């Protein structure tokens, strides 16, 4: 499958999840993890809806894509088994980030509980916790474009 076809599918499928966009209570300047992630979801939803397909000729590896979806299903089965709609929304956003936009799954600016963080350095995205989080069972970091800090 070409990247343009995948993006077209994401765009068609994600429309119905518009109501899952972050609550307006999340304001710019609020740097809580929830606010940063909600803002990132909102930003990427808008980007998907405004996206064009030209130049997206890359072939998407179906095995990787299926494995990626399976890992998201695993994550939700552990932490939020009843959040079916939200799981599908996050799945679409995450596929877009990793396979189309080539942006990290966690937003630059986020600081995790263990103090590790994600940031942009030039044209690269750095995640200082990637080495650690890669060891988690069914980790999505394997498919994330963020690089380890040297
Ligand atoms: S490498 Fe892992 S922890 Fe770091 S941004 Fe990507 S998905 Fe998140």
C-alpha cells in the first residue's frame, strides 16, 4: 500500500471521532502532560483533515502496520479496555504520526514521570527515554521516529 492510500484511509476513518478531540479546558500555556498530549492530538487531527496526498509514494510495510495496530490494541487492553472509540482514534493518530508524518508518538515538550523527555533538535526528534521504554512489553517506541539521545 502507498502512503497516500493509507493517509486517505486515515482521513476517511478519523472524521467520525471529531467529538473525541480535547476538551476546551486545555489551554495553551498549560504544560501538564494531559494538556500537551491533548494539544498534540488536536493539532494532528487538524493536519490529517487538511492533508494532501501528493508526494506520498512510499510503500507502507503491511506487516509493520499490522504489528503497530496490534501493539496499540495490547496497550489499551491493559490500561483502558473499555475505551474502544478512543483506542481507534489514537490508533489513527498514531499511524499518521509514525507512518506518514514521521513525527514522534509523544509530543516534543513532554516530560515523563521519570524525568525523561522528548524534544526537537534541528530536524531530528530526540527522546531521552527511548532506550528504557523500548524494553517495555509490546513497546510502540520501536515504530517511533524519535531518536535516542547520544
Ligand atoms: S520513543 Fe517511545 S517514549 Fe519516546 S516519544 Fe517515541 S513512543 Fe514516546
